[in-house]
């Protein structure tokens, strides 16, 4: 909304240029008089200067210089007459990059009338002492980093006319005391973190002309008293969480048009901006009374109904926004656009009804709006053809008709392209996702050379790409993908020197890739996959600064030119999959040090895997499957620390599986099947979870975990009789005796240890079932891979069935991996914790087994009640199957689970006599029973607060130093701090954010100082629905199709409001400092309140419909 921004800027320039008739630099005062009158001011200013920690332009160099009078210091204006003579009346230091705090002594500048420190780097708070400035008229501290609350004491500055505090970090509420400032004309608090409602006391400001409070966290309804402000000319409430309906009496604001003479050239300003809130209901017909309104923005609310005919009286309207961007909220206005809409708004420049439910044809009268610059009708249900008369709009720069039902079958239907050649200012033509058919006309070559974006993706356009398209030298984006285009790629595309994105994927293009594409020295993304392109890859592509290159699934032949691997900017994706490429993978591949994903699968590339591949330190995904690679896996690949997916399957690789693959901590998926590997399968890292790696088709492998069912590895050594036979037999006998003695000792210790464990588990609820190692082997079918439920840091969990009192009981058996450092202590910690606690939202332990396995090795296992609905992580990220259909958790279920977990934590944290800290709260440790009731599990890292660590024998530093899982562990744990309930609260906050955004805290987009907490916190200001789990939003839409229209939109508003409130709780729980986090009991109470409001405010709809 460029016009709005410009008008705001001009508005404040005019307000903040005071005409000081009685001001002038005072150079002629005597020294004695100056000292007498300016002593207090001098002291205040020098104290202000002392707290300036950064002054890159040396703006304050003159301050304090005894040879320069105070009134000649930079930024200082002094009064000329009366009591103000020689006294500071204005302090103007804007745009100087000053850094520091605003000192309280500025409140001693008795005669100060203007304080302008905008666009610097001031931090700290606004001193309440500024309230002593009784003469102050203009206060501008905008565009700094000031925090804290707005001091109510500013209301003591009874002559204030302008208050601009925009773009800071202010919190708290808008002071109701501002209503006492009878001379106040401008309030600008935009882009802060203010909360609460708009004070109704502001209705007392009868001189108020501008009220801008957009981009905060304000809630509640718009106070109806505001509509009595007859002088109001500019109202901006956008990007808050304001709800309710637009009052019908808003039409009383008749002065949202004529501008006071004091605003200079802005005599026609009239702006009403309430976009990105939660406003509901219809657009009031009384809007038609605002007959001088020039800008009307109702974007991204929950408005319904049709556009009132009365808006046709707004003849001065130049910008009209009704779009409901679904990333920021949704209007669902419906009906068709009036046929004479273009005649009613003759001055309109921008018409935006994006993302609503309008239908019918595009009115021809729009062609009569000669001033129209932007026509945005995307994501509606408009049908028919694109009007040919749009070519009459000489000023048109953007035509956006995406995602409608528009048609073009014949050359006549495409005639609008020829007409648009008259629009010489046109920069955007976006026609994707419609029902366009037929052939793209050759007249496309005659469109304006200023055209920057042309998109027809996802239609069924056929025929050749016109050679003349190369005339559009201004193109930066050309999207022709997902159509039926055939023929060859025009050589003329090499003329598009400004092209950044070229997408021709999913067509029927054939022939060679033009070498002229190498001329595109700004090309960033090239997508030619899923066509029938043939011939070799042109080495000229190496001249393009590509970040993304996809040539997959064509018929390309020959080797991959080394020049492509020398593109230093290639960082996102390089895909050559599914072609007929040959040759070797050149060593230059190691130059792709910034590349994240490389796929050369499905070709006939041969040779060895280049050792230089280890230099690709940013690589996360590597697939070379289904080629002819041979040799061993190079040791240099150990350097690929960030690798997550590695697919080497269906090649001719040989040798042993390197141990270093098991040490790749980030590796989540490994496929080396159908090669010629042999020898021992490692037993570490990814090789401990049979569901994450694939090794079939390698007949020479042995060993590994039992689930692989591989033969044991045999050491083939020569047995030679020698003269030392007697010595060997003697040594063997001695060794056997030692082994027998050690075995007897281990058995004795084991029995003693079992007694200790049973003592730990002696709960007051009576005896527990007893199980042996053999029982658990039988229950889990030998710990078979098909019964593996999951693998954690200290062990694996299997599903099993055991007999208890003559009945079959489904259980979950957690087998400790005792060779893992800290596993034994984890076992003891879990036993000790579960011995003392019991709650409906904690996992129920049935028994424990501490014994010796069939190999004579220590064996420890915990047996829990089986949870048939698995863990929360799978529900959030893997969309489990239920009755053959993919299922996601709906909002009600997620709220219930969040409350269940909060109840469990509240029980642990308030446990008597000693609180328990879980220390590892995350979705995979939350299990769901038949009714999806959540149970908190895995107490392997749990601690009793203030416990003596020596109470757990032989403390292992591997266990004692563990503080949870990366992404969920509190930041203070990373600094070595002791565990506390605050740490669990942090993890719970992250869990809430993950549950309702669908984002893991460890996702790639969260790096360095940008984490899930900050991602959501930023979005809560103005783009909350952008971060909400899209599965939740999809569920809303699916559910709305089964209920009356009158109920559907209220559901959307209620749902978004509920999710927003929950995300706010997640933010409060996951604050960086422990002392800033709320208690888990308070979080639980707020969630219960949200649940009650959500369920009582919903229309009475059948529960089953909502679940569906």
C-alpha cells in the first residue's frame, strides 16, 4: 500500500515541522545572562550526552565546547522572547544513529516544546520524568529500540499535540490517561508489542485527527465511543487481534476527508485501515457516508456478505482493499461484483478483492477506470473470459487473476493478451491456476518491455512457446510450468538478461536445452524437470548464478559438465535424477560447498564416488542410487556432518560399511541396499534402529542388531599345531577358570542388583507381576524388528503381549542399551521416579526386569502399559493412518492433549515432599491411549529437586550432564545450570508452539539466534495464521462444508482466536530467562479457560462433523 505509506510520511512531516515564530539561535546574549538562564538546561543536556554510547557522525561534538554557546549546539533551538529567552525549546536529533539511553534529566528542560529523537538506536525505557515537560507539544521517539511501558505520566504534558512512538519494543497497554490531553491531534503507536484494548477514554480527544495503533497485540472490540470523534481523518488499527463487528454508525466520521489547513498539501487525505484483525459481520452500508474517503482497507478479517451498494458513493476512493490473504486471515465476502463497479469508483487506482468468495464474470465496467493501476482478483471463483477491454487501462501495472475459473479456449478468448500490449506500464500478469486452454498467442511478444512477471502455471495451455517471448527484456520471472506446452525451448530466452526465475516444469517440451541460457547472468532458479528434453547438458549453464537447478526426469545424455559443479552460488538443490547421463561424477563436485541437496539418481554414471564430495560441508540430502558407481565409500564423507539422507542403493559399491556412518548424528535415513558390501554391520548410531536404514541385497553382510537376522560374523584364523601346544592348552585352562569365576561373581551381583531394583519398585499398591528375560523374549517375539516402537538415547521400546492373572496384556517393553554411557543410571532414575509418583496423565509402569540375557550380559528392562495410539510426534509429523485414512489431530484434541501434559507437569512440580523435574519433555515422550488421553513417559533423565546425587549409585557423567533434547532443553541448561521446574516449563512452551504450528524446533529454518519461539513471537504481531499448522486450517475448511454457512465463518474466527491465545501461552512459557516464564499451573488454568470458551462459543454442531 505505497500510497498509504507516502501519506503517513507526509502527514507526520507536516505535523512535525513546527512554525516557531519566536525561535532563533541566541548568539548575542551576554555570558552572565546565558549562565543564569541556561544552567539547568546545560546540566540536563550534558547528562543526556554522557549516556550516549554511540555517535558515528560526531553530531554531538559541539556539545560542551566552551567556545560554542549552548543555543548553537547541534540539534538545539532556544527561545527568543520572554521567559523562554535563552532556554531550550527544541531538541531535534533525528536520523543520526545515536545509541544510548534517554536520560530522565530531560524532564528538567522546563520550556521544551519539541523532542525529536526518531530513527536512532535508543534503548532502555521512556523516563516518566518527561511528564514534567509542561510546555511539550511534539514528542517523536519513533524507530528506536525503546522498551518498557508508555508512562502514564506523559498525560501531564497538557499541551501535547503529537505523540509518535512507532517502531519500538513498547509493551503494556495504551494509557487511558491520554484521554485527558485535550489538545492531542496525533497518536502513532504502530509496530510495537502493546496489548489490551483500545481505551474508550480516547473518545474524549475531540481534536484527534490521526490514530495509528496498527501492528500490535491489541484485543477486544473497537470502542463504539471512538465513532464520536468527528475530527478523525486517519484511522489505522490493522494487524492486531481486534474482534467484533464494524459499527454501523462509523458513517458519522464525516471528516475522514477534509483535512485541516495545518496539514498543508495533504488536503485530500482520507484513510481507514483496519486490516489484519478479527472483525466479523458485514461491511456497514453507512460506509457510503464517508464521501471523501480515498483509502479503504478491510484486508484479512473475517467479514462476510456482499459489498454494499452504498460504497458506490465513495467517488474519491483511490485504493480499495478487501483481500483476505489466507496466511494472515480470511475475509469471505461473496456474491458477484456489480456490473457498474467501474463507474462508481472513477478515481480508483488499486482494487483488491483477493481471497474471497466472489463469483460471476469480471465486470466490463472496470475497463472504464482510467486511473486503475492494480487489479487483484486472485483466489475467488470468477468465471468466463478475461475482458479484452482491459487494454484500455493505460496506467495498469499489475493484473493478478490467479486461482479462479477463468477460461480461454479459442484465439478470440486469448485476445485480451493483444489488448494488454497497449498497457505500457504493465509489470505483472499472473494468470496461474485457471482453466486456460488453447495456444499462447504470438502477441505475447508485444507486451510491454517493462513486464517483470508473466505466469500461466497450472493451466492446460498447449502449443509452442512463441519465439518472440525473448523480446520481453524486462522479465524477471517467467513461469510456464504445469501445462501442455510442446516443441522446443526458444533460443531467444537468452535475451532475457534480467531473468531471475525460469519454470517450465511438467510440460511436453523436447529438443535441446538452449546454450543461450548461459547468457542469463541473473538466473537464480531454473526448473525444466518432467519434460522430454534430450541431448547433452550445455556447459554454458555454468555461467548462471543458480541457487536452484532441477533437470529431473527428462532424456538428457552424456556426462554432467564440470562447469555446473563450479557454480559457487548453487546452494538449494541440484537435481539430475531420471535421465540417461553417463560418465563419472567429476571431482569438481567438491566445489559445491554451499549445496544442501544433490540428486543424480536414476542414470548410468560410473566410476568411484569422488573423495572431493567430503568438501560439500552443507550437504543434507545426497542420492546417487540406481547408477553404476563402484569401489568403496570414501572416508572423506565422514566430513558431511549435516547429512540427513544418504541413498547409495542399486550400484556396484563394495567393501565394508564404514563405522563413521554410525557416528553421523544427523543422519535419519540410510539406504545402501543392492550393492556388494560385506563384513560386519556397525552397531552404533543409525544402525541401532532397523526402520531407518536399508541393507538388503548385500549377501556378504553379517552381524548387526538382531532385527536384521543376519548370520554372525566369523573370524577365519588358521589353526596350526606347533611345539607350543602345551603352553596354549595351559593358558586356555587358566583363562577358562578366570571366566568361570567372573561369571559366578556377575550372577551373584545380578541377584543382589535385582533385590535393589525390586526394593526401588516396592510401591504401596501391592505386588507387581514378575517377568524374566525369557518372558520378555517370548512376549516380543525375540525383540523382533516388526515389534520395535521406537529408539531413544538409552534404549529401544518394543511392543509385546504377556500373561497376567490368566489374561493377555499388551505392554511396551523398554530395553536399556547398557553399553551406552549413562544408560544404567537412566534406568535407576526411571525406577526411582516411577516408584514415587502416580497420576492419570503419567505412563503406568507394570513391572521391571533386571537379569542376564542369553549371552550372559546384563539385561535391564521396564514394562509399561501399552499406548495404542503411539506418541504425539507421529501424530504431529507423520499423519497416522486411522481406518485406512490419514488422520490429523483436530483443534479440540490438541487442546485436550496440551491440558493433559500440563496436568502431569503440575503434579510433578508440586509433588510432595520433593518436586520432580522431568528434564526431557518432547512430543515423542508423550503417549496417547485409546481415547487419545495423553500420558507423559520416559523418566530416564528425571531428577528430584535438591536431591543428593549420591543417592543414585555410581553416578555416570553421561547421565548426570544430560539436560534433555536439543531444541526442547532450556537455554540455561546449555550454560551448565542446575535443573529446575523452569526448565520443564520452557520445554512445555516449545511443545505448545510445535503442536499448533506443526514446526519442529530443530527444523532447518531455525538457526543461529532465530528459533521457533522468535518465529512465532514475530508472527503473533500481524501474521498469526501464517504460522498455524495448515492441517488445522484445512480441517476448518473441511468441517465448514458440512455445516450451515451462518456458522462456518464464526468457527474460523473462534478457531484462530483460540490458537492465537495458545501460542501466546507457549511464548510466555518459553521465555529465555527462567524468571520471566509463567508457572505451569497458570498455563494450565489459561488452557482450561481457552478450552471452555472455544467449546461454548462454537455453534451447536454435531461433534462427529467437527471431527471429520
